[in-house]
C-alpha cells in the first residue's frame, strides 16, 4: 500500500513557534516523498544549524544535523559516496547564504545530484532576531543593525543562476501543495536542484504574514540562462514556480570500476 | 655503512630537485640505498630550492648536518637556505663560475665546472643534466640507465626538448672528472644488485605511503583542498583512487573538505582528507562534529612551520597541541603519529581501521620531512589494518547511541530499513533525539570517552628500540625518530646504551603502558621539533610521576643526532 505523507513524519514534535512557515515546508517535503514513493530508508536529509535546520529529525528517514553552514558539503560527500541514496539538504538563509555562502556557490557549480531547500525568512530566528543576508536593507528591527543592514539583500536565485545551478525554483510556505510539486520536480531533476522557499517567521518579522498578498506565479519555465536571468531580475522576489530548468552533466561524471588501470604499487618498485 | 651526502641547489625552476631525484633513483635502481630531502621556497620560480641526498650501501633514513659535496647550479638566493646546506671545510663545492657565492659563503674547496659551456657545445641549455651525467659516471652508473630515467621523466615533453636534455647528460657523462670529485664519488662502493629473496625495495615519499596505506585500508572517498606540504599526498590520491573505485573531490575550502568526509563516513564509506596546520585549524569545528555524531573520519596533518602561515614548505612538529586540544567542548578522539616514511603506510591504514571500528575522528600527524622526503624502503606488506565499518544488526528498539559496555554503539547505515536516525552534533539521548538533559550529556560524554579509553590498541602504540632497564630513554615521534635512532647508534659506538621510544598512539595516551615501561629508565628525554615543548608538556601532564626532560628545537633546520647526545651528556637538559 502506498505510503501517505504522514507516514514520512518521524513523530518528533518540532521546536518551531506556532505559525512558523517551516511546518508547511515539512509537510511539503513529506508530500513530495509520498508522491515519489521514495523508500524512507533510502533517503537522507542533511542540514546545518538554525530553526529550519532542525527539520531532518522530523522526517522519517536517515538524517544528519551538522554544523552551521556546512549542510551542502556534507550532503555532497554523502551523495558522491552513496549515489544510491536520495539526498536532500535543507536550511535557512543565514546558514546557506552567509556562513555557508561559499558552499552554495560551489554546490551550484559542482552539480552533484542533490536537492537543496533553503527556507528564507530573512532573519536569524534561532539567535533571536538579527538581520540575515536576505533581510531588506531598510529593515530596522535587526538586533545587531539598529540603523538597518545598510547592505543590499542577497539574491539567492540570481546567485544560483550565475553560479551554474541547473534547476532553480521559488516556493512559498503558504502554498504547501505548490511547494510539494516543486520539491517533487527537484527530486526528479538530474543535478543540483535549488528551491528558494519564502518561509515566514511570525515571531521576529510578523509583517511577513503579508507575503500571501505579494506572492504570484511566474509565467513559463525558462530553459536558457539568458531568459532565466531576465525573469529573475524582472521579478519582485515573490514570483513562485520553476525559474530555470536546464540539465547539464552531474558530478561525478563517471564512477570508476575497482581494479582498473595500473596497480599503484607497481609505480614504487625499483 | 658507507654514505655520501650531496646537495644540489639552484634558483627555483633550475632543476635542482629533479636532478637529485634522478640521481637517487638511478643509484637505487642498481641496488643502492638513499634518501632525499627537498628544501624550497613557496615561490614556483625565482625562489630557491635544494635537493639534499644521502646515498649509501645500506638503508639510509637521515640526512646529516654536514655535506660532502655541493653542486650549485647557481648561487641566486643561496643565502636563504645556507643554514640547511652548511658548507664545512671538507665540503667539495662545484659551481659553474657564471656567478659567485654570496657573502659569508666561502668554500675552501671550490671547483669550477663549465657546465654552461659543456651544454652549449652539445647544443643544449640543460646545465643541470651536465652535472647529472658527471655524478652518474662518478658513481659507477651507466649512461644508458641514466638516459632511460631521464626520458621517462620528461616523457610529456616533445622530442626536441628531450633530445637536448639527453645530449647534455651524455656530454656530462663523457667529461673527465676533476680529481677531487672523482675521488670523493669513488668512496661510495658501486652497489651490488639486490640478492633474490630480499624484500622488494621501493622509492617513495611519506605522503605517498600515507595515501597508499589509506587506500589499501579501504578509503574510497577523499575530499581535498590544496595546502603545502600535503598537496602532493592529495594529488597522488587523485591519480590513483580510480583504481580502487573511489572518488576524490576537490573541495572549495577545508571547511567543505572535512564536512564532505563526514558525509561520506555517515554513508558508511571510509573517507579521509589531508591538510596542514592552517587547514586543520579551519577543520576543527567539524572535527568536533565527527566526534559528537560518532562518524568515522581520518585527517592527515602534514605539519609545517607555524603559527599562522609560518614556514609553509619546511618541517616542524608544532601542531601537536592543535591535534590534541583543538576542538571545543570535551571531544575525545584519536591522535596517531607516523614514525618513518615507510610507517606512514601502516599508521594511515591503522587510522582508517580505528576511525571506522570506533566511529570517531582519527588525526594522523606526519610532517614535511616525512611527507616530502623520498627514501629507498622495503615495500610495505599489503596485510595492513583494514576499515571495519560495522553495520548494526540488533534487536528493537534500535538505539543509534546506545550506552553499551564498550561505548561503541550499533551503527546503522543509510539504506538499512527500520534503523533510521538523524546523526547529530547537538547532544542527544541514546535514541539520537536532541537532548540538553544532564543525564544524557553525562552518559554520552562517558560513552565517547570509554570507547577509546577501554579499547585495546595492542602493541602498535609505540616502537621501542633497545632496552629501557637502567638506561636513558629518548622519547619522540614522527621524523625525529630516525634522528633519535642515529643518535642511539652513535652513542652505542661510544659505549653508551640508550633506548628510543617512538610514540605512535598519542591520544588516548597509553599512560599505564608508558608508566610501566619507563619506570626503570634513568633519564627520559623528550625530543621534538617545535619551540614550545608540546609533547613534553603533554607527557608531563598525564604522567606527573615521571621526570621527563625536554629537548625542543623549532624548524626549519632539522634536529641533528649530536643535539640529542649533547643533551643526554648534559647533567640536566630541562
């Protein structure tokens, strides 16, 4: 009998605040797993540190809750070593775009066949309300930036495109069915698949509840980087859907057979 | 044993190292022994480099402080490493005469060889090959054998380049050698071919042996970020891991490298990375994750001079404190030290075994001298320790971090139905669910310590050469071991017996075995290649009942046997 979304929940109660967008993301992930009929034990969810990074324990699958910012390399190491597994990295905007920003660039370039779901609430929630790389420049409530960040907000989808990601999508926690569909597509995509999820923090940025009036679907799915760039840059950051899909060769390009080539011992002999 | 020590120096790119490597291989192929130490600046061109070789008719494992022969391809920047290539009154020095020794370098026996002229007459610019030919002839090797090696080394070059190099070699070989050079080289007997039945001999570096040992033990995933002097270890792996069906990823930084290793280890695939001090400092947070999540990971630290960028290309043993104490929180893990170039193979393999068997982090300390020196060694056996990934087959309920008697908990690998869990750097209960409770924290801390403290590491924890009973003992690790053994031999020749104890297992320190073994020693001299006496402080802290003395000298100059026996002669070395 096919499993239902709830069968993919571990039963551990999330630490998240009531109203947190991450509950919907968790639901969307389990819905996508059910729709793909993946075997829980062949799935691994990998995260760093932050509110959203607590997600792996809430899914009935293997998981790894690592250190801050390093979910992507840990996930890549696991996938390269164990290509038989479905590997999904999850985390927040601080984890992925600030402390882990370099790994984000290189994960897009390297194109290991994993899914990366970044739950963006434009704030460091777990440390109680500091500005994140995606906080609007004008946001005055960041506890370390009383005059605003005075820095341009990080543009995850534009950066992903420039760095070579072959699958870029944006979802919204207020639309879990739409998000589940995006995760389903990302899992089916051969290569690094990035989903930018607008996932509200009602505790530190309560005004994000207004996002539901701002989100809108994007028109079409660009298959060239130039079209995707035009779409992403023209968008107000609230367009949801698949922003780019264009597969290219995944890393590693080949899996060598043991015993091939010269025995390394031969090279040392006198 | 008869040995000859020679140095070939030149500005970076002049071919000093290549010439030395060719000469060592040539001499080794006909049955000789030797080793080669490289000294160079981090610059690719325009820096300085020297190959210091000691050739012998029996196994050689140290480079002495004084050299018998210096071949100066040029004198540019020679002053920068004059300390490491000391010219004595008896040193024969060959140079081309196109430039002069720098101020302060005044060799008594200076011979001019018109290598540029000899090369030019052969329509070649390869003056280093002129010297290679002369040395090959003086050592009794054949020109054909030298040319075969040279052609193999330059196989990627086009024929015109190759032929020009060979013409210079032939012209050098045909030269009548100046008497002092001919007489000096003739002191070394032409090696006899190896007798049948003897172990196969290899020419290898410690970095290559560590890489091979790791692969033969079962490493199938490597994450690599380049850093001197570990890059060549990683490069060797990159070119050979395919043969084992594994993968090497060039990571974007050391933070990524160690986390990739942890990811692969979580997947049940034995994994490693190699780095040096600055890289390991960056890895330290995630090394604690390997400890807390109980994930197998091997980190080889090829130590160089520190702190900060320090002296990247030269050897030191100053990362011991970082290896022992570099992680935040209480993070028990294993620290091993390789003892020789050949032992890099065993110690790396043992590290892979222990990391997988005990589900933890193992740091292997090597150093630039072990890592990048090349030596004629007996081929290591392929019966080395192996990875031991022990998958769980236990009764329900499955508890990933079960508080077992041994401290080793059942490990489920992704893909196993029914045993799913989330590995965590957050403190957790036996069921892997995050828990800040005092009881769980205490239980898991105890468990992670117990699995190492109670483990029977067997007889590999150290190598003892000689008898401790009523004799002085030299305690050491890594590349200092060979120097200590040479000091021991020199003292034995003078009628003084000392023992050498080279530590392979540094953490957890086998204090009971050490206390028992060392109780009857008359002096306990800890010799190490760093400024802060890190090993001495460590041994003293865990064995306060023993009166350790210290000889701690920083790099880049190597510790010499006479430093050790002078310290032992002194009434109180500390």
